């Protein structure tokens, strides 16, 4: 009897996203590609998608150029490239208009991406179906995901029925997306068997994170039940919140009697060495060491490996802010471990109450952010649910799709008190087309829409990040932060961070900028963040305080108008936003009045309780 073949995919994008904040530069990606190819064991490589392209913009690199260069060497040797997309949310945290979604697939196909792995964190097929259609129209392979989690609702029958519906809608492949690695091996095997019983020819790919420690058993079980492809990683970015190392997976499956490709060990060691060089260059400064360790505490909250890199950074920032508040009020400070356990416990507590959304982007961030806000507010003696961002409300209210389970009565009551309405309409209907608007804005700026309209797509998908990239502010902010981290890493253990200012001169698109670097509690404001008209600190009225640490933005999108001194406001009006943990948190007026002063600039980092504006009653 012929051996069942199992093929391997290298999830190079997710390896980095699971470890920290950034991904390699395009020159580093192009350099490592030949060694990945020489390993000889990969039929697929995940090259882009998810947060990858947004992250490129954050450090001032054109993601379209990166994707084109990065996919090319794999195409030349017949290795398929695949990417992650978030269905209704495209490549970002918030919903995307239909015309932008449709352009997305045309652009990515033209840039060299073969397979699109579409997922919806609510497993709402209404959000996935258009992606199947758009991908096929663009000539891409449509792979649809079952977001795997463990709850009373998410049963074998639930997932097999979902797969059947997706297959009937025309997708070519199914991915078992075990993003937190909490799928139980026995259950996953039954799901895979159920899919193959319905359509033996359908391709099934298994994606899992190793965090809680059970995914090697899961890999073996799904392969015994017909799985065709397994996602793997390469050390030193394997295991921990990442994925199983290709060496271990290949050896395990070969011993179990599967047909698998052998690994060129010299090439493996070269890839491993280059990854370490990237970490040593700068990427390691953004990787929390805890993300390199397996942790079975993740079984209870079910938080995915892909967000653990950002979670630990968020935790560190909020812990510092919370402890400042505790010291100010004569309370004992919390350790990071204490806050982490409180967060995990709160996630487990609130998850059923918000309807069991699968804990995957963006809903993992929403649930984590809501849990963290609850913990922080309760530590300060305030009530649970006292701070809920609008994007999180949209999830609770059904605007992003149908939740798998019911919403708790206490949240329904709070929604009613705030005049918020639950929605049962198709989520896409809530977000009208926008490409014409962005074409107009680009024409006004004199910006090219790019080859295959790829720059138009990038602007429409990530408006604020793209503007920061075009102005040079993204590069400035990144280099400023990088220099600060390098100085802190070079400081002797136990010593204080440098207190002096330093200046860095950089050139962006032929234009020189001087960036002031400040060390201490408040980071320096970059030149690009300074508006032509300075803020007026002399206004009368009551102080409006930042409710949490993050970056201040006067508006969230181009449809809003920023508040100006002299503007009247009503109670409940949005005064601005604090962007924290990938979510825009609205700051609302608590009383009627007139804005008399705005004390921060767009993009400024603010601490909790900083005065951001003044309003006179």
C-alpha cells in the first residue's frame, strides 16, 4: 500500500508575528529565500498577509515592493506562496469596504501570492463567502479556515458542518486554523476525518501554535485522518508561541509511516543562522523572551500565538502605567506575572459573556483588550465593563458578524443604557465602498496609484499608516524607538536608562529629518507629528484626561473632522481617540461645553491621566 504523503509549509510570516512586533526588512527576506529553497522540504511558504504588510509601513518600508521581491524566488522554483487574510477585515483590524476587498485579491495575485487563507474570527460564513468569490475571480487558490477553539459550542459537528458549507460555496481547500494550539488532538482528528468523508479530494492544511504544548500530538492525529499539509517553523523561532520545528515534525511523521521530504541540514542551519542574525540586528529588541517558552497556562484563556508578541508588549506598557497610579495612591505595585495571571483569568471569565468569539484576530485582541481594561479599572476600584472601545462594541452588537453564542444579560443592559442597538444584517452592508474617495485623495496629494493599483490598495487598506509612511513619520518614529531600545539594551544591568536627549538625522525619499530622542517617562514628539498651528495650553475650563496609555489621534478616519479650540461639544461627542493595543478607544465628552485648548498633537504618546484638552462648561 502506497504511503500517504504529507507536505510541509513554512509559515515564515507568522513565525515573526508570533515572536514580536516587526518582520524582517525586504533585503533580509530576499537573502534568506535561497536557503529556504535549498532545504528541499517545503512545498509552500507563507510570505505575507495578516499584520505583515501593515508592519512594513510602520517602519517606513513599502510593503508592495517587499511582497513582489519576497515571492519571486519561490515562484521560480515552483514553491507555492500563501498569505493570511481576515475576510471582512482584509489585512487590518477593522472592517473593509467590498470594493477594497475585491481589489485586494487582484493586487496580491499580481504581486505573486498564490493562495489566500481566509478566516473569520466569528466563523461567520457571510464574511468569508465574498473572499472565496473575489479570490477565484483574481485567479488565486481560495483556502478557507475553520478557526479552532475549545468551548461547549465549538464541537466536531459544528466544524464539519462549517467545512461542508465552505466547500459547497466553492473554496478549493480547508485550513484547520488552531491559532492558540488548544485544539484537542482527538477532536481535530475527527474534524479532519469528517471533512475527508464529505469530500475526499479536498486539500486540508493544519496550522497550529505550540504554546500550550499539545500540537505535536495534534499534527500526528490530523495526518492519520487525511491531512495533506502541515505548517511548520525553523528555530530559533520555533516552539513557544510559535510553531513546531520542521525537524521534529518531519522525523515524527516519517517514523509514523508517512511519505515526507527529507531536509537538507546544511541549508536548515543556514536559515537558522540567518534568523538569528535578524534577531541580533534589531528584531530581537521587539521579541519578549517569554514568547520563546511553551506555557500551558494558555489552555484556559485560549489566546493565540499570533498575538502573544504584541500582548507582552501591551502588558509591559500597561503595567508601568498601572503601577505609577498605584504608587501615587499608596498601593502595592503588581509584578508582570501577577498582572498576566489576572489577565488570563479575566479572559476566561468574559469570553462566554461576549458570545464565545474565536480568539483570533481581531477578536482575540478585542477580548484581551476588554479583559485588560476590566482588570486595570477594577484594580483602581472602578466597575467591570466601565471602558469598552467602539470596535469591541461592534463585535458584541453583531456588527462584525454573528457571535457563536449569546451575549450576557449584563452587557445587553449596558448596551441599552448607552442607546446601542444589536444588528443582524450582513456585516458588509455596514461599510460602503471607498476606492473612489481614496483615488481622489491620492490625486490631490499627487501620489501615484501604483502598479496594478497596489498603492491605492495600500492607502485604502491602511490609511493612517500609509500617510505616516508617505510623510516619513513612520521611518522617523521607528528609528527613534529603535535607537532608544538599543541604548537601553546596551546599558549595564540594573542601570537607569540614559536621561539625556540625542539627535538622529535620517533621510527619507531624499529629504533629511532630525529626530530628537528622549529617554524617560515621555518620548519625544517627532517633527512630522508637529502641526503647523501649535496647541494652546492656556485655555480655561476642565481638564480632559487620557483614560489610558497610548497614542492620541484627533480622528480615526478621513470622514471625521478634528475638534479645534472654539468648537462646541455635547455630552457624548467624540473628542479624539487613544490608539492602544491595535484598537482606537474613543474619548467622549462627559458634559456640554466649548473646547478651549488642545494640548497634544496627532500621534503623540500620552500616559494615563495626561491632560489632552480643556473644555469650558
